[in-house]
C-alpha cells in the first residue's frame, strides 16, 4: 500500500465509529484506489448529493441492520460531503457521526492549491510521492506548475527547442492519453512562445486536446505522403490534394516516428489507402499505408498482437480497461471491414484474444466494479449514471444548450464504423472520444434508465423492468439543476431521416436547454441480425449513408447545442447454450443474463446450468439477482448464433462517450 493511501486511511481508524461524515471539497475520497482500500477495511462510502435519497439508503440498508445487531452491507459508512459546511447536514447525522475533513490543501501543503486542484485524481498518488521526495520547501504557483510538469507528466518545456522536441513530447503525452490540464497547457504555451518556430501553432490546445492533436497529425501525415508521391484516401476522407494543413511534422525523426508507428497499430491514426504503384518510401512509413487487402489483414493481425501484449493486469485501474476497450474497438472495426476470406483467416485469433480479454475483465469486475459508482465524474463520466451530473457541470461551465444522444445498443467498434463513415459525409465534424461503463446487467431497462435518471438501479427499483419512467426521470434531474419542465425535452424511437424535421423542430423551441434523444436503429439492427457483427456493421454503414447521423449532428450544432453521444450498453456475438426453464428476463433479447427475484430460484438455476456464474453487483435492488451466461454463450437454443447483450464482456460493458463538435 502506498504512502498516499496510508495517509488517507490514517483518518479512518477501524472500529471507532459506524457512521462518518467527511468534508471533502476536492473529492479526494472519490478515487478508485482510495475507495478500494476503504472497502477492504470495511468502510462503504456514499456521496451526499440528495438528502432524501441518502436518508432512504442509510435507513433502509445500514441503520436498520445495525439496529438489529448485524453488520449489514458494511461495518461502517462514510457520508462524503462535497464542501466544507458540515452544519448544512441534518443534525441527527452529525450527532451520531465522527467528523473528518479532507482536502488537497492539507494533503499537499508544499504545493500551490490553486494548481493542484486542476490535476486529475489519477495523478494524486504520484504527486504525493513526488512532494515527499522532491519538495523540501513550499512552492509558489509558477514553481508548482513546473514541479508537476516535470514529476508527473515528464515534460520540461524549457528543453523544447526544435520541432522534433515539440512533436515527440506531444505525441508521447497523448499516446498515454495524458493530455495536460488547461492551466498547465497555457503555462507551456507561455514558455514556448519566445521560440519563433512555434508562434503559429495552437500550443495550448495541442497540449490539452487529444482529439485536436490526432486530427492535426492525421492531416500532416497525408501531406507528408503526398510529398513522397503517394496518393490515395483514408476510407471516406478527402484525398491529400484536398487537404491543405498548415502544420508540418518531422515524421522522419527517430523520436517521432516510433510513436507514430504505435499510433497506427493502435488505431489512433488511420493509414492511407494508396492508389497505383508505390514510389520508393522508407520501410517504417509503410505502417501508415494500406495498398492491398493483404496489408489490411496484416494491420488487423498487428493490432491483435498489440492487444495481447498489453492486456490489463489484475491491479489495473478502470482507465486501463477503458483504454483497452477503445483499442479493441478499433481492431474489431478493421477486422469486420476485411473481405470474408481474409477475415476467416483471423477468426481464431480474434476469438482467442476476445476470450483472454473477457476472462480478465470478469475477474476485475468481481473485485473492483463496486467502486465505480462512487467515483467522481468531474473530468468525465466513469459510469453511464454519471452522465447527467457531468452534463449539468458542463451547463454550469457555460454550455447553455445540451443534447444527449443515446444510441441504444451501440458497441465501441460500431461507433468506430459510424465515425469513419462520417469522415466522408461530414469532414468538418470532429469527435472528442472517450468511454464509460454501462450498468450490470447490461440490459436496456437497467442501464438506459440509469443513464437518463442519474441514479443507481437500486434507486429506481420500482421501475427497473421497463423504460417508461425515463422522460420523468430526465426532467427531474434537470429540475434539480435549475431548469423548468418546458426547458427539457425527451424523445425516443428516433431512427429514420423522415423523423429529423419533426425532431429538429421540437428542439428548436426557444425554451429547450436540455434534450435527451434515444436513437434506437442500432439496437433494432442488432436484434434482427442474422449474420453476426459483420452483418450488423454492413447495415449500420448503409444506415449512415442515408444521411441520418450527419444531418442529426448538423441540425443540433446549427441550433447551438453541445452534443454528447453515448450508449446504454454494447453487444457481442454469442452462441446458444440452451434456455433455463425457470426465471424471467426483463428484456426479450437480453439473452446473456437471466434475472431472478428469489435467492432460492437463482441458486437452483446456477446449480443446474454449469456454464453460468453469479456476481454480487453493488447498486442493484436486493431482489434483482442476475445469473450470467459464461464465456461467449447465451441463453438461447443450443448452437444458435446471435448478436446479444446483457452480460459481462468488453463489447457489452464499455460504451463510447463522445463529444461532437464542428471544426473550421
């Protein structure tokens, strides 16, 4: 255990109190490792966001158990208050509880709080260690910025003298998905502005925005190849002759090309589909060129090898799994685009890596999934029920009009296909891509309801079998954040271009500030799939070519909406292992899980169906008990193939979370 974790646990001696109240204005406790360590010591943490919801949770699950003399869900409960005014809490909590104060200012006394509070929680442990070793005295604001850049991001802007230095550091940062916070990015820009070689570059944005960096590098790559005499297209994109980037990147420098090579293999950058006979080019550059079907097949094979080489370990963080899901989505999308003959040659490898990924994921979920609901969504949602709170934060930050697009059932590999199709139809669209976890079981009635309500499934147990309450839940969330009912819109069953005029007319009403829109064409395609995910991909591509998606995006952007796209769950290919005779599933096509309302029933079904397993999913109602199909199987007719959802796989559980913008 690290010194950082030890320092925080020092505030919570075991067996001292059952109820704790923690003033935590900086969400120090909402850290994955901190929460896991607290759980190991018998502590559960609940953020205090709604007094009614908290009281119901506390009285029903904790206090009633303690009054009966039993442990209950945990030995102790921490009420986490995002603030310092403990007197704002109900007096009966304060009377019973032991009080603790926790802030970044007290944990990092030698560093400037004004700077430290902008640093992501994933860096706190390393920063605490660096402070102990390398900060003998208190540092001011500027010195703290330099300290963090050096010891956390491995970056010294004063040593960046040449373009190769700049692009090496930019590529290294974003390849690790470690873009700088805006405050530090602006500091780097100030340091570099004296260098005339960099005066025309949007330095602050390049250091902070991964999506911008990748777009710039992509365009510069096409320009670089054009100078070598290589012409062609990225699937669906303009030819290099149509692109006039103003930024040159020294791709041939050793420090630059080694990172660019890895970015192509991981799918962060997309190779050029070359036309004609290739001129003489460096061997290293061929990773960014696809000339024939064999080259495309080799690109997928290299991607599979890269995935296997970097599978998350047992102590991986949720960020490791989100990154893996995005890399796997890129590989799957490329695999599904291969012709059937070459795809068949890789089918066994794809199946093996899928099994390896999902086996590790299930072990990780059993151990660490329970901490995810309590993590802070300030930097981005970790789970789908964080999305409404994150969007409320974006409105408070100045994004007055918000549109949440929920593409029901959209897996990450299918989002990659949509993105690539849009590259041709709408080249001015840009995507800031991320991912988040769906709720288990990955059923629409569970995860999509959590997505629109901002609640854990236990908090909407009365409606967990249907999605009928979503409009009122979406409106209630926004009313809690200051909007009136006539300023909130909810629409579902949107899928065809002939529905867009009516939808865009509805969102154009002057009062509308928050629009929640369910686009369910993907889910409809998946449920009717007869040829696996390859067939699903072909139908999604055809749907995109109808113009629905780009017209929807353009229409919302034209009306001033900030667009966020996500899904309630993904999907995977499975093979039927037979249907249990007992139990009931709340969703007809949720064939990867069966739901039971009785412990006796679920135990009996688990005993009679060998290829199944149970998970104690924190956050579900106590009488909502899932039994999952094992491996890549499903509760369907023996040997029947289908594309399904409901279970625990990377393709089902981790979904895209994307901000859609328009670039000049």
